């Protein structure tokens, strides 16, 4: 996960300037439905959307990937989307936000995508206007597959309601991708917790650090969604969101708060893991030092004693020069002294609970 | 206590979809009372509740465990409960909240259950409507046993008042389960504090960590109850809660704040315990190192000296080769030097307060 | 100071239930005064209070200790005090708060009592109604002795004013007990700071920890008093507090804020002490390790060298076997080499500022 | 980056006193344009500006560097700028702020300049009045070069709009200089993260500290810009900012929030780096101590044993004096014992995962 | 700087009681001026002030030091100052605050005085009433010398304006004393930062701690001034402060916020210094341990080897007893083995970048 992922222009560039598309690879799908019928067009050309937009059915245009400027501008003109919104769609890495006008709603969301133990954030931009919803999703993972299936599979609430209910479903779906992500994090934390106390090695350290960093970055990207849903709930100007849909948005608000609280809790927990790691390392050091001290303390004094009787003072010169060497029980006495010393030390260690 | 305990649907699922019940084991008890009479039905079938709901007495239906979809839907229809509320009852692990309409109140609470030194959170969902209170409690511990006893044992305030007072009593009871929990925590903290300074071993470390983690998770689950009670107090739309009951809710508000403040204090204290642990480990390391240093410093220099006189330079070759070995008082002089060195070191350690 | 000191009922108990008094030991004093006269009744029976309450003088009833239920109920009836307030008086360990009605004010305060280096919190409950102030204080320390003296000693402002001014004086007195407490803490912090840098031993550690813990607990108990005084200042409903008394409450507000800011500062400072302690322990460890390293580095290499010349290779077998032993200046050369090594090491230590 | 960079007067100095210019080196450029024509005057004298200010075109005066008091006073008189604003322009190191009057807007911004791995903050002061924008920028880096180019290169939106749109473009440009700066920081953090785990040496430590310090100082200088843009958005008194320009300021608001959130995230991350560093150092210490302990534990006990058989007890005096020396397999037995000890130790280390 | 510096009465003392003056040493200066004339009276008696107060000129009475109760009461009566304000003047160590009435303003400020590397806080109390300003300043440093000079030196704005402008100038002066103080702190931080990484000894530690403590205490004393200036700005009741003076107070507000932000930044930075210190100590420990480990690892194994050949096994008893001693190249072989071991170790250290 990159620390810096905002695409920006050089300071002083014209406002509304579009960034160059990175890949130009994109697909445009269109669903047009009411309670009685549905037509699905995959990989449709942008110019062929117009008749669907104009009819009275709900039209949903989903743009996956990195659209060309041409396609964007055509779409923007057909639906009367403001230049600055189009700039936000292209310059990915935007903060989630919502712009509510009387007849239009423009929303930007962060979609956490979890892939091979790598997490990254894709930007989902949603635009709701008279009967039409346009959704843009960067990257190549389409988060709305299940909604397409629900629309096609039968006449449910989603088919009977208007575009605002589809709009809510899209937002709710993007936000709910937080839950499986958090479940993965909870498992990673639990695994690390166990490893920490057993083997606090460098690998675990870098994993804890990576986890903390990821949670920090994801929190920053998801946090504004709370405020976003809140703004939709409080809004009194827009005419499209019905009271019934608003009640669903309240449910969505609960989800977004749950996700943020879990993220906060996990972040705090990971900071705790770092402290736990440090303490665990200190404990290990204590263990290592105890071993060293026990060994050194047991053997250094006896080594001195045997050193004494390795001296070469000449017992012939004087009676005072190492008479012990000539003593019958000298050798045994030395062993007795040494064993007493060792036992004393062991008793000391036992008392201080080192062994 | 699990890090992640929210039951959720795959992103894109239909809103209002009910999660599969885990066990299907549940019981449904009904109490129907006024000041003059009370009738209690245990393990009643959901379809037999209707006549009680319709009469003018206060009716309390308590559902313990994991109800089937059938039972829930029947109950919801009979009492006019919204789909999204029923979803919240089933998808346990919800944030505490309250939804206040003119004629109904729906509340979700977190019930901390303390069992064999394990703490877990059960979800209690309460629904108040005209004369009727429905309570759902996950798990198999029924927190309301004492209230049933109070209702049955005589004609107190609880029997004379309306359903809103029963509703308050249920909320108050769930919140008050925080106090015995906190008392347990205070004892655990006190025990750990004592152990910490004496024997900062791995076991204590993992207990401190476990405690901090539990407090973090419980705080997250109980915190929203503060806001919840506050919302009931501020509410001016609902017609059922009488001013007299509101005064009781103010008392309840004091309790919920006391609990949160204690949780905060304990959490901060546990963070302090972690620091205390680290410092205590460092102190122990210092002790270990002092022992090592004292031993090494006392015996390494004398070992060098006796090593010197263990050298085999040939005194016959030259007068300069180890004349001490031939000296009458050589051996005694060596001992004197060694003892002086040791005394000097001991004085040094004394001065620096190491011994 | 206990971590958990709230007296609570089992969840599900009837609201308003009174806790059993712990000791039943209490005394009830009554002062009845106006500008011209004062009558003082010590250890008066609760039933004899009635005539004093009814007259137009200011009546102050002070209940010290742990009153019986009988006494409380009699008092409550005579003065029209609500059940829930009486419950709060008995279930000590309440959060400070104030309840303002049109004709009555009920306040709970935390009184820090400092006794033999032990701090504990007593609960003071105050009740102001038409011409009458009732004060309850748990424990056996009466904080209001000086006010009794002031009332008796002459006709000051306190005698000339109404009950609201007495009420203010009682609150101000309880709050002001924070100042001598804080002064004691400031001295303890200063003492610990000095000891920390000199002798960071276990005793100092547990004192720092105890101090931090006490400040945490006291902060929690005193904090709500800020809000409490604020509520009295903002109140516009109660008719008893005169503008002149309110001006005095503003002074009281300054005190309560000063106390909280000092508590915050001391708490932050004590956290700093813990860090300082840790660092000081690390510094000591460095010192210890330096001594060990210096000794080991000075003597281990020479020990190796003298070991070399303690080997018993037979110089007779070959010219290559330890010819140094036969060399005239061998012994002196060894000493020269050893002294050079030691000097080199000392220079190295000097350079790195270890000695 | 300096810790203290506010220029201030001695306390008690007359308010509005101008600080002595440091260098007196400055240049004054003027652009006068409407949709049809543009005239550019570089290094124009301040007295020659008057005719341009008076005409109905948009006039932009840019003062780069450290203007003399004379030039400032002349300009201030010509444009009716208040003394206190002029003081703020000269006493650089001001907090970003905006002062909105009905006809004038005065804004101070912080421009982060990144030069040879050194970051410093220059102060940009903007003044908008009827048709005229005056911009002051301390230092010698002109941040508005690209806007000059856009104005000269053709008739875009910037040429067609009024002075308020130019004013917005200048603010937006200064704010956007945050993005390249943040990108640099993200790279520095990433580099340090890698180095930390590998070689936690003193150099890395001082780099982490420097980074944290810089982020702290920059955050302080940029933070008030958030509030500043907010004030422009909320303003309802000033008549010059059109609704269309306000919509652009909302975009600018998004930028300023993104920058602050990234700064916060980076600051938190750098604190994490410090902890990571400490832990990494502890890990290294553990490694060092393990090596020492392994070596000491492997060789100290065998050294004792060989010491034993270096003793000179006289086997001739008694049969008890070191009979092993006379034993045929004595030497081999010693080696066997030593090798067994070493193997035992190695097994112990293996078991504890030290090797 | 003292931790506790509030002068307080015993709890229960009469409100408005004046603390005993500590020294009774004070001087009272009076300036009476309008645009045309000024008269200055130094060390004037308090009773002689009356005629100046009554005339229509601006009268400024400055009381330096610790006034007697007599002087204070006389002054208070002459100017109609409330008892509680006089109490605040005497009981120094008050929180900065402002009390705004329709005709009077009473303000308390904290003046940081920097003297011989010692910082302490003096209390400045200001009282503004009809045409008269009274200023009290504890201690013997008069902060307003420069303003006296400005008043005497000529007819500036200060002479032409009313008492409110003088009042603003006094407040502004006291607040601006924060800037030189902060500059000193920035230098101390910078010095400590350099010393930290080089020589993290006990002296530096206690300096960092002292700095952090001072910043904590000063922040507590200066913080309320922000709120104070804010209250003057928001006030709409007082009639003396003109809009022009209010505009100057806005400038003063910028200063007070700048000072608080710098204090916050410095405080955070000092906390960072403590961490840096700890890490630096750990790094030093690593260095020390590396030296020990290198020496021990280089010499302990060779010492064992030479110990082996110091054993006295009798080669005459058996061919198996130390045949190496009889080998022609034995001694040289031992040296070769030892040198190889040392080289191996050095290579190992090189590889792990220890040397």
C-alpha cells in the first residue's frame, strides 16, 4: 500500500485540467430497467447510451477502469456533469466526499480491495441524476457484480424502486467491503499476538509495523465516508432521495460507524502489539542474560581457585610457598570448596527465582 | 473475547436479508399483567401471543436464544416491527443504538456476561410499542430473571405502571450488569499490580495484555450506550415515555457515565501497568547485570594474577625470569594483593550502592 | 485508595432501593440562625428538627456518618426530598452532580480527605430548599467545622444572608479542600523527581506508580465538579440563588478549574516521571555494563597471554617449542606487552568518554 | 528549518511598527489584463503602478523579496491598505489567516519551499480589492511563474474572469505546493523504514528525528490554512467572490484537508518509526548478547576443567592428590567431558532457538 | 519554577478574605495625560491619587510589588473595585481571566519573567474604569517601562487616544513577553538536541526533564490568556472598548494563538527529545556491549586452548596423555589455531557490521 497515492497537477495548473489516463483500458456496461423489463448492454460505446438515458426507465452506466478523456467528456455532456467532478473522477486518490445539489448527487468512495494478502484502495465515483446512475470504479475489480445479478435474477425491491434506491445500494455495497477486510485484519492481529510472545524476531516486528501502517493508511482513506453518509442523511435540499431510502441510509450509517470503530480499536491494538513486542524482547534479553550470569557466576570463581594452585611458587624455597600443594587432602579440599561455592550460587539463584 | 464479532452479509446482498440462525434453539416467555393480576406463560408458541398483545394489559414477550426466521416474522407482523429492525436482531454484534418513532422505540444494548473468568458480550434488543415490550437476548443467560421475580412477587411500582416503566427497568438492568463486571476488573488490576513488581514473568505479561485488550473491546461495545440513553432523554417526539420515567432515565444516565468513566480509568491504568511491567523488567535486568558484574569484577583480575605465576619462564636462565617464584613470601604476597583488589572492588560497589 | 468504590445493587433491583448502612454510626447537628440570633443543637434527634425547619430562620442540618434508613426517611418526608436523591445519599461513591428544580437544589460533591499519607474520597450531599440546607457527609471527618465557628463567632455576611449563601459556602469549602491536597502532591512529585535520578530503585518505582494511580482516580472523582458548578452558574430556573451569590459561584468556578488544571498538569508530570525512571534505569545499566566491560577488556587479553606461557610444551623436544621461556628477558617482555595492552585499552575508553 | 522564525518587536513597542527589512532586495512586477489585451511590466517602480490600478482592467502587482518601507507605504496608500496588514507583510513568520471586509480581502499563506533536501516556509501575503490583486512573497522563489505564463499564453478562463478568480488561483497554487512536498516526505519515510530494520545506527536515528521535527513544524505552519479557506467559504459579507469562484474554493478546501490528513498520517507514522527504531536496537542488542552468551557458555566451563588439571598438587605426597593425572586415559577423558559439555550447551541453545 | 504557586486560604475561610502580603514592599506610580500634557508622579501616596482620578484626563496608576491591605482598600474604594477582585490581586497565582461589566473591565494576566536562566511567572492585574487604568504587577520587574517612555517621549497615538487604548497596550505588552521567552526555549531545545546524540549523560537527561516540566507549567499558566482575549473580542456589553481598539485586539489574538501553538510544538518536541534520549542511551549500550562481546569472543576461546596445554597430565604414564606437548611443531600449531580462530571471529564481526 503506497504512502502517497494522490494524483495531482503541478501547482499553478488550470483548475479542471484532466490528468492523463494511465492505461486507457476501460469497459462501459449499461443496465436499463423498470419493474417489468431489463436490458443489459456490456462493453457498449459511450455514444450509444443516449437513448437509454432519455427514456423513463432507471439507467445505470458502470465504467470500470481508466476511461479516455473522450469517453468522459461525452458522458459528462450527455448527463450535464460539472468539469470539477470529472476532474475528481480522473485524478484518483481523492478523499471520499459527497456534493449534493437540488437535482444531482456526486459521491466519491474508497473501495478497499484485498488481494493476495495485499490491500489497496480503489476510487469509486457515483453520480445520481434524473433516473440515471453513473458509477466509475478504478482498477479491474468490479464490486457491483452481485447487484447486477440481483437486478437480472428477478423482480425484487431493487427493480421496483427508483434510481435513488440503486444509488443507495451501490454506496452500501462499497462501504460493506470494509467488513471482510476487518475480519482479515482481526485474524492477522490474533496470529501476530500468538507469535509475539513466543518468538519475537525481526520478521514479526516488520509484520507488526506493516500492519500498523496499513491500518493507519486505510483509516485515513475510509474515515471521511462517515461524514459523507452523514451529509446525505442531513440533506434537505435534494429531491431524489426518498424518506424510505433515507431510512436505509441510516442503516448504512450504522455500518460505517461500526467499521470506523473497529478500525480505531484495531489500530490501538496494534500499537499495543508494538509495546508487547518491545517488552517481549526485553524479557528474552533477561533470559539470555540470566543464562550468561549463571554460567559465569558458577565457573569464574572456581576458575580462579584452580588458577591459584596452578601457580609455580617454589615450595622448596620456603614453607610459606603453597604448603597446600604438599598437603595430603589438598586436592580433595579444593574440590570441596569449589562444590560448596557452586551450591551456594545455585541456592542464591533459586532464591531469586532465576532457575 | 473475539476481536471481530459482527455478523455481516456479503457486500451487495439485499438489505433486510436475515442471517441464518446459528442454533435455532430459543424459548419464548410471555408475561401479561396489570396492577390486579398477572399471567405467566413459559415456552409459549409465537402464534399464541396474539390475544395477550391485543388486550389492554402490559404484555412482555421475552425471546431468549436464537429464534427461527418463522418465529421472528410472525412476531414482527403481529407487532408491526420494521424489516431492518428484525435484521438487526438476527445479525448480532450490532452497535448499541436507539430508534425513536412516535409510537415505537427500538433499542439495542450490549450485555456483558462474565462466566468462568471469560467475558463475552450478548446482544439485547428491546422493542416498545403500545402496551407491549418485546425483548430479545442472544445466548442462554437470561438477565431479566430478577425482574420476573419482582413482577410475580407482589404489586409494586412495576406492576402499577405502564409498559414504558418496564422498558426502563429492562434497559437499566442491562446497563447495571456493567458494575459487577467492573468490580471484577478492579480486582484483576489490583492482583496484577502486586505480581508485576515481584515477578515480572511472561505469564504476567500475557495477562496484562489480555486485560488491556478486553477493556478495549468492552469499551467499544459499551460506549454507544451513553449516547443511546442520552437520545432517550432528549427525545420529544415519542409519546410513551412519561416524565416520571424520564427522571428514572436520568439516574440510568448517571450509571452509564459512571461505567464509562471507570472503563476509561481502568484502560488508562492498564496501559500504565504495561509501562510498569517494562520498567520492572529493566530493573530485574539491572539486578542480573549487577550480579554478573560483581562476580566478574571480583574474580577476573585475581585470575589474571594467578595466571601470571602459572607461567613457566625458566628462573634458571636468568635472574629476571620470575624471581618472585623464588621469594620466600611470594605466595603470601600474591594473596595479599588479591585480597586488597577484592576489598577495593567491594568498596567501589558499596559506594555506588550496588551491594 | 480503592479502584472501585461505587456501592451498587444487583442488576434488576427495584430503583430507589436503599443500600444497607455499613455502620449505623451517625450524628445529626442543627444550626438555626438569622442575623440577630443563633441556636445550635448537637446530636439532636431527627424528629426534633421539624419546628426549626418550619420557622423563617435559616436552618442547617448536618448529618455526619452513615445514617439509618429511619432517620433518612423521616428527614426526606419532612423536607420533601425525592426517593432517588435519598438513594444517591446512601449509595456512596456517586459521581458529583447537581439537580436543579424550581424550588430545590440537590448536589453531590467529592471531598478529598488526606490522612496519614493516605487519600480517600468522602461523599458530601447537599440539599437546599426553602430556608433550609441539609448536608450529609460520609466518614467521620466533618469538613464544615470552620463554617460552624464562623456562624457562631459573630454577625458576618454569612449570618445576614439567606440559605443560598450558606449553600454556596458549603460547596466552596468542599471544593477548596482540593488545594491542600494538590500542595501535598506537588511536594511528593518534587521529592520523587530528586530520588529518581539518584537511586532509581524498586521502592521509587512503586511510589511513582502509586502516585500516578492516585492522581488518575482523584481526577475521575473531581472532574465532574467542574460541570456541576457550571450548571449552577448557567441555571435560570431556580429561584433561590441570588445574583450576588452567583457572582461568588463564579469565583468558585475559577477554583474548580484551577484544581482540575493542576491535577492534569500533575498527572502529565507523573507520566513524565515514569519515562524519566525508565531512562534513569537504562543509564544505570549503561554504567554497570561499562564497569563490566572495562574490567573484562582490561584483564581478559592479559589472562590469555599469561595462559600461553603456562603451557607445558617441552622446549627440550624442539627449538620451536616455546623458546621464549628460555629467553633472558621473556618475563619482562610479557609484562611490557601486558602493560601496553592495558594502556591502549585505557586510551580507548578515555577517547570514548567511558572513564 | 528553524524552530523559531517569527519576527517580533520588543514588548511595549508601538503597534503597527514596521520591522527593518533584512535585505531591501525586491522586485515589483505588474500585469494588467482583460480578455482582449494584456500588458506586463517587470521591475516597475512603485509610483508607476497608479494608472494601471485606476483603469477597469484586472491589475496584478507581485512583490517578490523584501520591500523597502517606502515602497510599502506608497503601495498601501495607493490601495488603501490598513497599517496592521502592512505590519503583517513585513514581520514575516505570521500564522496563515484571512481578514474579510466588505470590499477587501487580506490573506496570509505559508508557502513550503523545498530546496536541496532543505524545506523552509516563505510567507505569501495576498490583498484583493476592487479589480486589483497584490501579492507579496518573501524569499527569492516566485511560486506564480506558471500563472504568469497561463495569463500570457492565451485567452483562457483566467483572462475572461475578474480579479476574484485570479485571487483564487494564487491561493490554490500556494496550497498545492503542499503535494510535491508530501510526495518527498513519503519517499523519505519509505527509505528510512527500510534502513531502520537493517542498520539501526546513529545516522538513521538522527534522520528520523529530523523528519519528525520537520513534520511537526510544517504542520504547525500549514494547519491554519484549513480554517482560512473555510472562512472564505462561509463568508457572506464580501461582495467580490462570485458563487462560481466559491465552488472552486470548495475544491481548494478538499486539497487543504487532504494535505493536512496526509501530514497527520506522516507525523503519526514517523512516531511509529521512532518506536520501530528503539525496538530494532533492542533486537540487535539481543543478537549481540546471544553471541556473547554462547561464546562464554561454551568456553568458560571447559576453561575451568582444564584449569583443574593445571593445578600443581603433588601426586607424590598422597594418592588422593590428582590421581587422574597419572591415569592412562586421563587426557582423553577430559576431552570427552569437555566435548559433551559443549554439545549439551549447543543442544540447549538449539532448543531455545538461539542458533 | 514551582509546581504549586497558588496562594489559597484554608477551606471554610470567609470569601473575599485578603492573604497577608509577603513583603509589604511596593511602589505606586501615577501618570495623568491627554494629548496636550502629561504629569508623572513616582512613589506617590495612595491618598494623593484622588484628584487625578476625578479629572477628565486619562489616569494610569501602576502598583509594583506587594501592596499593603490599607493601600489596596483605599484604592478599591476610590475606584469602586469589588472585594473579590481585590482578593484576586492579592492571592497571586490566579488563572488569567477577564471580567467584563458595563463600565469596568478587570483582567488578570500571567507575565513570564526570564532571569538568569530561571523562568518564573508574575501576576499582572489590570483594572479599567472611566478614564482610569490601574495595573498591579507582583515581583520587582516592571514590564511597562517602555510604555512609560512612549507616553513621555511625545504625542503619539497612545497620548491621543482614551484609556481603552492604554488598556490594550498593557495587555499586548504582557502577552508579547511570550516571544522572547519562546526564542530562549527554541535555543535550549536546539542545544539539547545536539548534546543528546553525542553524550547522552545524566546531566542532559535532567536538563531535558527540566525543560519539559517548565514548558508544561508555562503552558498551563499562559493557556487561559487565549480565552481571555477572545472574551474581550466577543464582548458586546462593555462600552469603553472602541471598534478601532478591538481591531488591535484581533492582532493581539493572533499573537496569543501563535504563542500557544509554539508552546504546544515545543512541548511535543521535548517529549520527542526524551524518546530520542532513551534511544540514544540504548545505542550507547549496544556499543558498549559490542566492545565487550568482541573482546570476550576473541580471547575466551584461545584462553581455553592455552589452558588445555597447561594441564599436567603425565606423558610418561601413557602415550595418550598429551602427546602434542612432545610434538616438534606443537607450540606453533597452537598459535596457528588461535590466530585462525581470531581471524574467523573478526570476519564474523565484519559481516555483521560490528566493526
